[in-house]
C-alpha cells in the first residue's frame, strides 16, 4: 500500500468512528484478542493512556456496537462487533498493519467536505 491511498471504506470508517490514535489502538487491542475479556485497567496497562479516557472509549464502543460488556465488578469488555462493523474493523486493521502512516494521517487530517469545497469556490480572494 506504500504510495497508495487508503481504500474509501477505511477512510469512511475512520471518519465516522475514530477521532484519535489511542481510540483506534483500544479497538484493535480488543479485536486482536477476541476471546479475552478486558477490564479498563487491563486495557490501560497495554495502551498506557489516561485510565478514565480508556473507560470512556470502551463504553463508547459498546454503544456503537463494537464491544460487548459484562457488568462486574469490575466491568469487562470483549470484542463482539455487529456483523456490519466487524468487516470494517478487519479492513481497517489490515490497512493499519500495512500502511500505518496513511491511517494515522487519515485520523488527524479531516476529510474535506464536498459542500465546503463548493462554498470555498465562491470566496473572494484578495490581491
């Protein structure tokens, strides 16, 4: 994939669901270990980011349909995506493995909305 753009489906997935690299790392950690149940502390120990943020990410992924949750104490989370989401996560994971920099760029470079491009065409330029 070097020198290539990401597949449109991966770009759309990232744009819709992923706002940070840490968020992607959390999702892929659970995806890569589908038979494990994870507490927020266990995820934190691997990802090494803010514990409260990790817990918020996990809860968010439950609401979005990526993870299942078993109430504790402590609560545990496992990778259990809705069918439509599983394939998108798999494709994104493959792209991240093959061209990590492109995926990171896609996360941090917002997509230009076609409506915004149209509006920009009418801006008056000085000079």
